[in-house]
């Protein structure tokens, strides 16, 4: 099914209920749940938490002017300009692609190994995204 109850832990009913849920649990509920994802620094849950923190610490991401929106070779790029200049680059393909990045610091990426990396020519993995603080 497309919808399942929220899986909180590895218990029989995934911490969702003590009763019988009206929707079936996902087959992977014992491996994909909040308790496990909180322990994995590269999980989607932790990425969301980091992205929320980034929005709180960089108001430009919330209220900065949208500038320079480009799509080329299935790479989406846009900038937000406020008290600082931030560029978001997303590889919308299923292939690795080399992109030329401006001189910048990676604030966050969908791959945990990107954080803090100084940008330049860069290989973006399939579906990868990076958020850059421009110098």
C-alpha cells in the first residue's frame, strides 16, 4: 500500500498502536523506523532535521529573493539572495553528472560527505543535491 502507519520502533506494531492498525504496516517497518533512523547520521530523518536547522540558521533560505533559476541537462540551479547568497543545485537524473560550481562552501548535501567541502568542479551523484554558501 501507498500509506502505512508511522513506524516509531521495531516492536510488533511499530510503536504506532497497542491495538490493530486499520492500515497494514510496511514490510520494512522493523528496519525503517524512527528509532533506527535517529541512530543513523545519514538517514532521511536526520537529513530533514539538518535541513530544518539550516533554514533556521540562514534566513535567506526562507525570505531571500529568488534569483537566477536555471535548468540545464536536468540540473536545477537557483540562488536565494538576502543577507548572504545561497545556491541550491539538484541533479534530477539517475546518472552521475559533473558540474562546475562557484567558489563556495557546502552547507549541506544529500550525501553526508559533502558538508564543509569547498566547491569547484564536482561530480553530483544520481538524485544528489547540495546547498552552497557563496563566497
